[in-house]
């Protein structure tokens, strides 16, 4: 199966910050006007041709990007919950700084040590959940997956830094 991975457009978080959202509330951030333009541009990319389905992360920035791609390609969207962002706290308690959790994740290349103070999602767990979410759609020969850079890197390589609305092509 051919997978066209697309990272969401540039997000904005001013609204969620002004409302005091924490933890998962942060994921309600939508696209900036530049992010909308990025999504419009990527929707015209010839690498998307031949796809028959768009899978999207449930988070607002990815769904908004997927909606723009869907509008321009006329492809249906399905939300896959397991395409959500990497989890800085697997228990969803959020009683610590998520940025510190991320820094530990990066420093340890996604492998948690027994003395790790944070409950972040490991790279191997991320890889497994993303693969399983996509492989549910094996009846399609080519699909577009709109998600997050760190999620995309679980199918490419750990250090892959993906720009907003960047594309990666993989086969599963």
C-alpha cells in the first residue's frame, strides 16, 4: 500500500492559550492563515493523485488540513484516532511540563529508561499504533495520511524533521 504522509499546516495556539486550555485542550489549535495557504498548496501536489482516501488525525490542525485537501481532491476523509500526536503523558494526567517530557524523548531517541521521570510514549509504541491505524485500510492501494511530524517520523526515521505541509512517501 502506498502512503502519502502530509504534515498539517502551520498551527496557532493563541485561542487555546487565552482560554487556559491545558493537556489535550492544546490540541484544539487551528491553522494560521499561512497554514491554510500551505494546505491549499499541498492539496495540488501531483504526488496525491491516485489516492482514494484521506485518513486524518482527530486533532483540529490536522483535520482542518485534511478538509482543505478533501475539498480540492474530492476525496473522502476518515478520522483515525490513533493517528493523533505523540503523547507526552501516556496517563493523560499532565502534572508535569510536556516540553520537558519531549526533551527527554528526543534525548533518549524514544527509548524510555527505567529511571525516566516522565510518562511519555515510546517510539516503538508510536510506530505500532500508527501502523495499525493505517493498515486497517489495506483495501486501498494509495492513501493520504494527514497527521503530525513526529507521527510521520515513526514511518520514516526518528530524526526526520518535517516542515508544515511537508510530504513523505512510504509503503506499508
